[in-house]
C-alpha cells in the first residue's frame, strides 16, 4: 500500500469516529445563541445560551408576552366600556332631566353652564396640559418666524 491510500483510510476512520461521537449527544447543546439585551434584562438569561435552551426560553417568553398583552388589552377594553357607559349615563341623565329643569326659570338656562363645569372638572388636568403645550408651541413658532425678537 502506498502512503496516499493509508492517509485516505486514516482520514475516513477519523471522520467515522467523529460522526459516531457526535451521534451520542445533541448538537443543540453545543451551538450557542446570543440573547438580546432587552431579554437578558427582563428574564435574567446570560448573554449566550445553547440553542435548545434558547428555544425553550423563547417559547416561555413569547407565551408570557402574549398573556400579558391579552390582559392589558382586556383591561383597556373594559375601561373603554366603562367610559362609554359613563358617557351614556351622563347624556341620558341630561336628556331626562333637561326638559324638566328647562321649565324652572333659573335652572333651565343654567343647565349648559352646569354641564360645562362638570366637564371642566372631569378632564381639566389633561385638557389644561394640552392647551399649555399648544400655547407654548405657538409661542416658540412665533418667535422663530419673528426672527427671535420678543413680541
């Protein structure tokens, strides 16, 4: 036998032994996957995990995100229903009471003002902030258009 045949036979034997050794364990335990930083912070996983562990952790994380998202969505929908119900009750009460109060000389004309005051107290904080932001933005744009001179 020449040296080339011996080298090929030796290479084939080594390749067979390497493949046989790999058949005894799962390659998913050897292959590493990088864990995103946001997931590391929320779950406490290390920066690199095995492929098998990453697949299991991903399934658990994804199910948790779906469950949490569904809970939040249900809470938002419930709050929307309550808002609609309160709006309907308020409008229905005004529709029922309005004609009765309209016959009373002072209360009838005061009904729109009372309704406005109630609305002011309900959304005053948010509305005030929106108006202030709009006003400040207008001032800023006015100064920009005026060349920075005080108006």
